[in-house]
């Protein structure tokens, strides 16, 4: 690991880029390693079977491992629409669209989202993940809440 890869020198934008890479790779470990031990990840617009929040790095790891492991969805691309630097240098807000397919029917889907990351010392301390629950349910072939 080079000096630039150590959490303490990662900017919020670098953390955001690594977050998206972990999504593409469906790597719960890579994602969780971006979080502080006591971080909180919230889902204000949650969908059926998904908790409203994860408390702590290991909850992020186990939660995403279970969710991604159970999902047949293959993420093809995360299109970052725009990332907003804020007056707080530890906060970044990003609009994105997740583009993926379902292997069973080769059905393409897109799910827009908004992500607010609070990054301190190169690690996420709080994430607010506004996923489109209608899009998530549709991608899974289910009904929205």
C-alpha cells in the first residue's frame, strides 16, 4: 500500500470513487474498509427486506455481503452525474445512476440515487444513501413498498 492509499490522506472525492468501485465489484470488504469502525450508513428511502441503517463497519460488511450475495443483479456501470463539494471539506454529495442487468432475462435497468458521505481521516463516518426504492424493487422483479 502506497502512502496515497492510506485512509488518512484520502479526500472525500477519492473515497467516493472507491465506493463506486466497490459497488461495481460487488465487494462488501472493499466497501466496508472505507468506513470508520463506528460509522453509520442510513437508507432514508429503504425497500422491503432492507434495513433502514447499518451501525458500524462490520454491519456494513455483513449487510452488503448478504445483500449483494443474494442478488442476481450485475452492476454494469455507475454513472456519476455530479459530485458536489460542500462548505464542509469532510462532506461530499453525489448524484449517480446505477446501470445493471439481471442475468435471468438479460433485463437492463437503471436506478438513480443520491449519496451523502461524511469523511473524516479518509474514512466514512456517516453515509446517507438515497436509493430509488421503486427502481430497486423493479430491478429485483418485485413490487415497491
